[in-house]
């Protein structure tokens, strides 16, 4: 495993972050692993040198946080970097269980810490932008969480670059804790973030930890096979994103061809491309297989030639912005 600093924080993290959306309970999503299988993934990740874990209160309605916390309690907590998120409504009968008001942030952070079994989470992120709450209120609540020792850093997730710039400017203007990370939608077949968000992050020293680095599995297998997988058939999120558009199918075919040349898997080629991007610190890799987790870690050591990187990128065409909702 290789390690890097997360943005300008000085905190060291593994170059692969284990995304924990894929475990908790299959009652939430058909393709989600139940507790014992999730435990096996986390334990193997630690064995492989992964020390960075990303979850959210909404994943399996909190079960992902609970499983992760239970496993990490058996290890040296100081060695692990744990991130979680809030925004999406947790209780359909309680509108204040979602959004980014002070009330929502304080109560959902408390609930997340309880499930994780932790007094402090390393990184607390807003899962999406809340157009109903003034950004000043959200930032003051997050600043208080850091000052009270409930979170060490705060971060953002998918939003428009102008919104992120507004949040950073507001923090600086009011002397509040600023976002240190951006968790955005970015992969070889979805590169719209290169237009504004990634340059903004590089200029501001913001750590970038992309979600869906394999395009929800689309880049892990030939495109004609994707729909036949359990996730391809049942994951509505995968169907909402324009992965096959804008040259996506040709990119998928080039990934397959290059994988044969490098004697690697398609997933390893797609991850190796992402790890080559200067703005990226640690892609968030979600998996339902220990074998695929091991493949992802091996991708860290895979160096692509510059000509291969350019060849993979060449077919890309602009696609609709995706992932902000």
C-alpha cells in the first residue's frame, strides 16, 4: 500500500479508501452485504494496509456505520481514519433527520458517533448541498463540531463548483473551519469534474476522494456484461449516470484491451488511471468481494504509460452533469 497526505491537512491516509456503502444489510439494497461479509471486507482491508474508511448515516440506514465501528473497535483506533456523512433524511416521519440545519447536523452526528462507537470522527462531510439552509448556518454547526472535539475535519461531497467556492469563501470570511476535502463523482467515463471542481480543489489544497471510481462497476467488466450483474440489474443509481454516453462504450473497450496488455483486470486499469490524476488523493473503492478488494490494492502499484493514459482519455465527450442529487 502507498500513502499520501489528505489535502493540506497533514493527515496520512492510504491511497485506497474503503467505501462502506456495500455492507450493512441486504434489506436496504439487494446487492449489499450483511454483517459477517462486511466484517470480512474491513478486516482484509486492514490486513492490506488500508487505513481510510468512508461511510454515511444513510448507508443501510446506519447499519454500515455500526458494522464498521464494531470491527474497528478490535484494532488500534489511532491508526484508522474514519469518515462519515449526513444530509439525506433518515426518518421519513421526521424532516429534521435530513438536511444541513444545525439541528440536523448536531443530532445526526451524535447518532453516527453512537453507531460508530467513537467520541470523534476524523472527517465529517455534507453528503450533498442543502439549498434550504443558509450555508452560514451549516458551516457554523460544522465549526462547532470541530471545536467540541466531535470531528477533526469537515468536508463536502458532490455539488457545483460555485457552491463549493461559496462555502470556502464564507468559512474564510467568518473565520470558521473550512472544508478540507471534496468527495465527488469522478472516473474515466465521467470527467465533468475536470472543468471547474478539480482545478478549484488543487488551487485550494483540498483533498479529493472520488466516489464511484469504477462507475458503479461499469469499468470493471465489458459493457455488454454489466447489465447482467446483480448490481447492474438492481442498482438504480447505476442506471441514472450516463456512463455509456460520450464515448463511454469505446472507453470501456479500451480499458478491456489495455487490461490484456498489462495482464491486469479492467478495474485495475481504471483505478490506475484515476491514481495518475494529480488532484486525486484516494479513490473510494466499494466492493462486495475480498478478491476485488485485493485487486484494487494491487492497482496502486500499476504504472500506466503516458501514451496509454492519453489513449484511454481520447474517446471522452462531454456528458450531462451527474451525481449532485
